[in-house]
C-alpha cells in the first residue's frame, strides 16, 4: 500500500528530528510521497505526521518509529485529533 505522508517542519517538530524522519521515510518502500510542511499547530510530544489515507496526525518520538508507520503498527504511537 502506498501512502502520502506529510511531516511538520515547525521548530518544535524539528527538535524531534522531523527532517531525519522524512529522509528515512523517503527511502522506504510504500511511501509514495513524503514532504515536509509548515507547522501543523499540534506542537509537543513528538514530530507531527499526517497520513493522507488516515487523516489524523500521529506523533513520532523516535526516528526508528517510521518503519512501524508504514507497517500499520501505530499501536505505540500517539494520535492527535
């Protein structure tokens, strides 16, 4: 399944290595489109990531969580409404 992914590039998310996460996601199969976007205004608790097919914002706290993102293993990841 290919997924379009938007990753926040605001200052708070950059502190959680959002740019590194975007780079790693771009290298994985299944990530059709990965792009950094301006601040999503969902600051705190990790880098904000929006999956187009799910519509919700997920907070990633570690760069290694990007693999779980594409494998639909978001149990341990925080979702923000």
